[in-house]
């Protein structure tokens, strides 16, 4: 489980995140919606220990990230908006390298299987990543997460810039991971993808979680109205 308990991050006198409570259990996809500066990326960065909380706790499997940053990272995989891979290495070589950093040393047949399961085209396996599209790089990221056997996946705007087909393919990969019991926390601006892929949706405004709902309890039209109404009352300095 991923869990935030009264989690807050303050810069000078302004809260980037204020008193956040949420839980993401195995097999759930929790999608965070909100404008830029709403606190979505701050939330993810706190779970990754990229920044330290002002107060409260970010927990991975019940362990406080601030107390055990190395141990909790072993259970996490992270795919940012723009995944950084080594451009002069192939997809196979990137996967072998990053899996090695996590303590795994998959042989090439296993690497090929992981990339295949992630939906990467066979002809791209031995092509330099510099020639990959964003969607192809995201698939390598999914393969890296699978190689790590990560229990939890953190995603920051993973479908931004993807065409509809690539976005749909990515959603199918998320569905497979969810079926395999991975807990997924995703920051996104994509209301459609949040409604279709998420099991839970949170709407954030000015560092606070204003609404938290089950996806099955709201239609896309209702979600759009709720989101727009929430954003109307947003005031940023």
C-alpha cells in the first residue's frame, strides 16, 4: 500500500501540499487531477524522497519514506513525464542497465520477453533509443518496472504528448499491471484517461485534495463538470 498521512510540504509561507490523506492499495489506480501547482508532482516527489515533508508521513508498505528511503525505493518504480534513457544505447541495453542498478541481471531472452510484454515492437529492441518516440520510451519504462518487480508504480503525466493510439496502448499496460496487483499513483491532466484507467480519482486544488471519488461512481461528463467547478474557485499567488 501507498499511504499519505497528513502529508504536507511548505516552502517559506506557502503550502505546496497541505494535510494530504490518501491510500492506494494493491490493484488500484489512483489518478490525481489538478492544475499546474495543485500539488500532484509534490505528492509523487514526497513518496520518492526527492523532497522531505514539512510534516506528516509518506508510507510505502507501512514504512515511512523519510525514515527508510533506500528500503522503500526498492518497492517503487517511477515513470516521469519525460523518461530519461541513454540515447546511444538500445532498448535492450537500457533495460539491462537499469535492471542492473536495481540488483537484477536479466539475460537477453528475459529482456526480450519483458519488452514484448510492455508492447515494444520487436524491430525496435536493438535500435538506439535516440530514435524512439515518447510512447516507445514509456514502454521501456514499463519494462524496467516489471524487471524490478516493483509493487508500486508512480507516474507523473505519463500520457502527456502521446497520440491517441499510444495513449490507449499505455492504458492497456496499466490495466495489466493493475490486474497483477501493482498499486499505481498517477498524476495527470487527462480526465478521460483518469476516468477510464483509474479505480479512484482525486481532484487537487492549491495543495489540497478537494475531492476523492471512485471512478465507477462518476461519469466522464460529471467528472468534467466537477473538475471545472473546482478549478473556478482556484486562486494562485
